[in-house]
C-alpha cells in the first residue's frame, strides 16, 4: 500500500515562508520531472510505464501541460482527439476523448502517489514570441477556460497548479492573472499555485506579490555551461518580501545540447547534479529534473526537436534520473527543511555554497576542490551525491577538507561538518 503524500493533508506554505508542507506539518520536498507533452504524445500504456517508472525512482510530481506546446491545438493526441472545439478556449470538448484521457492520467498518478503539476496552457497560446501557437487567449477567455479546468480538476487531491508556460509574461500579466483566478475560483479544495517562466527568468519578476502565487519557480535553463546564474537567480527570488518558497522548475536537462547547440556537447548527469544542488544550497524547497528526450517524448512517431540523443523510453533510466532520490536522501539527512543558506563559512572567497543545518554546517563541493573553512571543525563526513554512501572526512587542521575521488567527470560531494 502506497502512503500517498496527500494522506497528510493539503499542501501549504510552511510558516517560515521558505518550505512546503502538508496540513499535518509533514514536510514536502518537491521532486518533479518535466513531462510536458505527456497528454499530447503518449498512449495510456506508455503513460502508465512512465508514471510507474518515475514513482519507483523517487519522483513525487510530474509537470504536464494540458494545451501542449507542439501544435497542441491543431495536432491531435495519440488517440486522434483535440482539446478544443474550433480552437476556442471557451469551448473545451467536455465529452471528448482528450480530457477523458487526462482524467485517466490523474487516476494513474494517484495510484502511484504522484502529483500532477498541471499547466493549463503553454505560453505560446497567450504570447507567440515563438512556437506553433496559435494565440487564442484574451483576458476574458482565459478566465472562462480557467474556471472550466478548475471545475474539472480542482477536486483532485494530487493536483498542483502551474500557471504560465515558458514565455515572458511582460505585457500579458492580466491574461495570466485571469487564468489563475479562474481555476482557483472553481477548485473545491485549496491547491498550491506557481508560475513557469521563460528561460533565465523567475516568476518573482512579475508575480511575486500576486495573491494567487503561493511559491516561486525559476527556469535557470539550458543555455549556459556556467553555474553562477543559478545561485544568483535563486537568491534574488528568496530575498523578496513577503517570503515565498522558491524552486528551480527547469534547470539543465540531461542529454540536452549545451546552449541548444549539439556542437557544444550535451549536459550529462554531473551537470544536472550541479544545477540541482546549487539551487538547493541557495535555499530551494525542491527541484525539477528534466531529460531532453522525455519532455518531448522523442520517438519514431514525431520529428525530433533539437537533436535528442535517444528515444524517451531508452532515456528513462539515465544516471541523472536514478540519482534524484539520492538528492532527497542527502537533504533530509542534513536536516531539511530546517536548513538555511549561510555565508562566510569558506575561506579565500571559494565558490562553495553552504547551508546551516541543525547540528553544524553542510557545504556543496561542485568541483572536487579542497574546501577551506574559516572555523575549525572536529568532525566531518562526505555524502556521495551519486549513491547512498558516506565517507568520514579527515582534515590536517580541522579547516581543510579534500573530497575523495568518485571516478565521475563531475566529482561533486556534500560535506557535513560538526564542531
């Protein structure tokens, strides 16, 4: 019998304003996969295989789009169904197969203890900066569609709302607000709401003070090989008032071309871990994993987008996907959610991020370099980011800590120190 997370009550923001929890106080560590085109491209057997696999791997949330990006208005799903009548968002096909299929996806996710983080629409239906579109939403139609989808899915216990969809909302804030007000007005129980922004943007930039936004989401994105912007973006959102939890809802995807250009190579599991841990050590309340083949569900049935290395089915077991449960283990072992970013723990302006934890400090070493602490510590241990393992850390003077070799290209570790 699966202990479904919602058995602990509805999700809510913790009193600290920095974490998510259930109504009974049980912490909720958001751990999602980006399955954007699931409704649009997979059949029920395939979707069941995906959901069951992700549940076994330790995920608790799938980010899914209702009105999909890849020509989701004109191009039918696997079963030949379209979501709208004559492209009109005020006329969803209530009794059509498209929405009955999404009903089934919610049911299967429920059976496996997974939340569906549902985007009602991708952003190109509001603002066509690029993509297939078409632009079909006005403020009024967004409100109407929001009320409809809120009425249909607002009773689901395994629902998280994700407004937005990878487009800059500047100039379109009233439409996104109308959509959020619509689905929130018709839900029968409270569900958390966030906003998925464009690459290297944050929901806090446009909506931080909005009443409908419960927690902030970043998209640190796939455009940079460097890491500095991840910490910078996370801290900028965390420092805003009032306090709201923050997470990276779309960091580097595993097997994604670096900078969207295959000539630059592809991000691997080490790159993915770096982005995830930096976001968490900067104060994130969870994270989202992604794989380039899986968000689009690359297969022989569809033209590939930006050179996926393999099919989605052959990508389910990639190393990064199998390491996500280890991330949660590490965070809870060091004391999550009772952790907070701290500064001045490392010497010589070293680029390592630190968390104050209940019994000391934890430092993320993203590159395998020696960490030099300002204070002297009597006990340390290295937590492996790849597998369930820890190694006693030795130091010649209590201030210098060199991680062991992992054999991986990215030799990253979490160093836990106590006085």
